[in-house]
C-alpha cells in the first residue's frame, strides 16, 4: 500500500529541492500531473519518478522553458524526432 501514497505540493517541492511555486508552475504546464482534492493538489510518486526520468537534463526553471521542455518530451513520447527546442 505504500506505493499508493500521494504527496502534497509542499512534499514534492521538498523532495525536488525547489520552491512550491515551481511545483505549481510544473503542474499548470502539465509537466507533473496532479489530482485536485478540494483546495489542494496531490501528486503520485510514480508521476514524480516519470518527471525525473523524462525531464532529466532539461531546464524547467520558468514558464517559457517549461513549455518548451514539455513540447519536446511530448514529441519524444509520440515518436517524433526532435533534436532540441533551445
């Protein structure tokens, strides 16, 4: 059952060593999917693992860069050949 444990935005921010606002940005862009529970959002551990795998080496430090990275990862998942967006 421990694999079903969900994480809050604050817990994800702590795990990834970033600010909660960064997690909000990544959620809003669609990089890290979340489940809304009332006022709060919850994140699965699997989604965090996928984020770490799919976005390794990418810059998602602001909205523009996060959107560009999201497009690149989406293209890779669809099997489209994309060298870089930067």
